[in-house]
């Protein structure tokens, strides 16, 4: 009887609702109990309290684009600047990531896979932690999941207007949320090249995406050589990464070393099964997981250190799906 219930549409819906409610509850529980830390104070005092045009100008001298600061600016006008209030947008974005994860898992594999992947994301201590910060990580995860959801539909299901527009909007918002967004777009390009998919469905949305990102690129071009701001001063707080740091990032995704070992073994088995049954999907998940890790790792050694595990948080859903 329980197996039949879970196998039914009603059973899946009930299980999904329970997973979502638990995920939301974990993200809002104790949301305002801890005092704001330095990065959160920076988000509020240095960035979000200014007028929109000033936020955009200040962001051009910062590491990250302005979208999260703009969201926080308008949110604070409605809800104030208490610790609970300024963290709530991240908690909401983190909770909304759970149903998108379910949809991607269902799209790539099955409802069962989508449900289990959503469960892992819902209960992930790593994701709960960063969904409780007044920083861009929760929004980044949500937009990355939406970008990949529309990307998969675009490549595998046909280039409908709804799908193309959804992909362009979500991916553009991702790239305006965190500078690591470019690595997730790079992962999609790597997948297209590795799987030899028909690029014609992607070219027009990609062109629109490039046009939308041009204003930010031009603004950065003006300030990148400026004697002021992070772009010229570097990132002295980030050490040069080693392979051990990459392994520790996987451990952070998992929550502990024992869980990391279990997750790695299960992901390896899932990858083996996926390669045998659906090689393009295996390439997609590998690119999604590895490009945001390997890309910054290489840049860190060729240019300047930039690999920080929380910056790569949106790669962890690929591990969960595997």
C-alpha cells in the first residue's frame, strides 16, 4: 500500500509538498537569531542603502554585479533592515530552489529522481546556511537552477518562445547576480560542444543574452584598470587553491567527510548508469559540476586566486542529481 501510494500522482505531490515545507521551515528557523556578519553588513550599509544608480556604480568597483543589492534595496524599503528581514529574500530564494530542483530531476530522469534530489537540496545544511545570509548565494542557486531547467528544455524539447525567453531572462539575471554566473554559462557551452548538440536552438537566445550583458561588460571595462576598487586591488583574502581545496568543496557540499564519501560513491555510480543510458545527460551534469570548480581553479593559478567554495554553491545541485 505505501509503495502504491508513493507511485501515484497524489503520493508524489504529497511527498513534494512535505519536502518543500520542511525546506522552507529549515531556512526561516532562527533566521534573525544570529547577528549580522561583515559581508552582510557590507551588503546593507555599503551597497543596498544607496540609490539604484549609485548601487550600480559601486558594484562596478566590487567583485559582484548589482542585482542582489538592488533587490535588497527595495526589500529594505518594505520590510526594514532587521537581521530577519534582510535575510528573508535569500531564504525565500533558497526554498524556491527546491521545486525547481524537482522539475529538473524529473525532466532529466524521473519523478523519483526529482523527488530525491529535491529532498537532498531541502535538507542540505550547506544550502540552509547560505540561504540564511543577506548575500547573493540563495538567489544565485535559484537562478542557476532555472537557467539549466530552461536550457535543458531548449536543447532537448525544442526552441519555443516561452522556453527561449525564460532561458535568456533567468541566465541574464544569474550573470547580473554573481560574477561566477559566467562559469555556469561556460558549463552549458562545454556541454554543447562535448555532446555535439544542434547549436541552432541555442544561438539566438545566446545572442540575446550577450546583448543584455554588454552594458555590464562596458561598465567594467571603464573601471577595471581604475586605481580604486576590488578589481584593481585583487582578492588578498583568497589563498591560492590546491586540489585539496577542491576536495574540501565537495565535502562542504555534502555536509561532512563521511557524507562526502557516500555522495561521491553514489554520484560515481549514478554517472556510470547515466553514461550507459543517456550520455548527453551525463555530460551536462559533469559540465555543471566541474566547470565552476575547474575554471576558477585554473584562473586562480594563471591570474589571481578566486576559488571560494561558497561562490561555487550553484554547482552542488549537479552532484545531488548524480
